[in-house]
């Protein structure tokens, strides 16, 4: 099954809902970053968070989410956009902790001391930045806390994934409910409670339920409309040209040093591990440009 996100609205209840299946993009990210099982789960949950926050954006807007905790994974950075594209990385892809109750212990990998930072490019003059202290390192819970406390929009989030014994992701996805003004807080509370009371989303997806099934359960007995179903992908916007710009910002001295010591440059993208090669001639051209 391809990765996708479903967007629904329950107009009378004043609630919008999103659910996604992201198993392929999480496996692709794990392959690209050669992550160990716990790191796969952390990166995967982060990417699902990126998909869900991205779904809340308008055309051309982007969001970045950073988790900086005191756990062994170090930093988790993901970026998402309104078109269903996400990318991300963890600082330490080799983290592999003992499983807890049959699940990867992502909360321990992130840690309970630190911050979650959300940066949004809403195509305005300034970037929006929201920071919340970490509660316990559980990505779904942290996202929930952020939406309710920092953005102050009644919301409910579930994020989850399942790994098999080889560390392959067999099911990954998430669910997000959010109040849409004008709403009735009682109705919103009833629905967000349903999200919190339902079995873990990873378990439901693993048992064969689809994102549509999850939403149908949440909105049972309430009129809702499916607005959109859109594909999701792991996609990085790096390129040789962009990498060249990044090299230029290193400055003349650094590039001369590279040229003398390596005779070339290999640049690896943090987000996707695509490699970009710059020959001695390429570097000489950059130096000429810097000299002008
Ligand atoms: Zn890249």
C-alpha cells in the first residue's frame, strides 16, 4: 500500500481530522540513514509528526520540528510541507535500546530533559517559532502538548509504528484531530477523548486497518466529509546547485584548504545522504567567483 494522508472535516462538530499511512517513507528514511531499530522508530515517529504538522499548513508553507533531549539519540530534526513531502535525520543513527513492552523505547532514546522546537515558514516576514520543554520524550505526547499548550488549539494526536525482528517497519502512521473555530468545546472534548482512549494506532494499522478506518471510528455517529486523500513521500530538496551555494558560504580559505588537501570535495546531505561531488575544476571556479 502506498503512503497517503486522508483529510476529513466534521463541520457541525467543528473538528477536522487527519490520518496517515507512512510505512514506505519511514522504511526509506531508515535505509538512507542506516538506522538501528530504536533510531528507526525515533526517526519514523518524527517523520509522522512532520507529515501531520505539514498537513495543517497552507500551500507553500513549511514546518521544521526539532527534538533536542538528553537521550542517546541526540538531535531529531524533521521537515514537512503542505504537499506531503517530509525529510529528516537523527544525530545518532546507531542507537539501539532494549525494547519496552514489545515496542521500541523511543522516549528513552530522546530523553525527558530538553526541548521540542517547531519552526514554521508561513511565507510571512518572520518565521514562527514555538518551544516547549520535553515532558517524557514520547513524540506523540510531546506533539499533543505542543498543539494544546503552545498553539492553544484543542487537539489530539496519536503516532506509532511497528518493527519486525529484523528492524523493518511493518506499520507506521498517525492520527490528528483538531478543533476548527467556531467549535463547541464539549463536542471537541468528546472526540479528542476517543483518540486518547482508542488502542495504539500502530496496533490498529498493523492489524490491517486503514487511515480511513481510523477516522471512521473516531467520527462514529457524527457526520463528516472526506476532503482529500494525498500521497506522502520522503523527499529532500537538496541538489548539486544548492550544495554548491553551501560550499561558497564556507569562504575562500576553507575551499583553498579543501583543494590543497583533498583535491576535490564530497558533500553528503544530512537529510537524505545523497552525495554531491565537486572536482578540482569545480572548486577552482568557486574560488574565481569568490575572488570577483
Ligand atoms: Zn538531501
